[in-house]
């Protein structure tokens, strides 16, 4: 089983974002929404250990899969 506190580097794909707010509601210390378009904003590209479980949950809850969480840099 993966350690929920292992390093995480969430990525953001604003072109896929539908503004559902799941990321900002689930992990407000990591994600927010911009005021103009309502699209996601990544507040912390390397979340602190205490915020990683919520960030991982937000990645899984995204209805548009506009985020990608990884323990490795995205290519």
C-alpha cells in the first residue's frame, strides 16, 4: 500500500478543468480556484506531509482528471 504521506507533486491541467471545486474543497491548502474563470490553481507544487493525504484524495476526486499526482516529476 502506498504511504499517504510520501512525496507528491500534483500537476495542473487547466485546459481539462471544469471548475467543479473538488480540489479546492478537498485540499484547500494545496489547491484553489481563480476568481475569473473558476479554474484550479496549484498553491503548493510540493505539499507538506500533513497536506499530502488530502491532495491525493483531491487528485482522485477530480471529475475531469485535470490533475495528476505523482511521486516523480511529470514529463
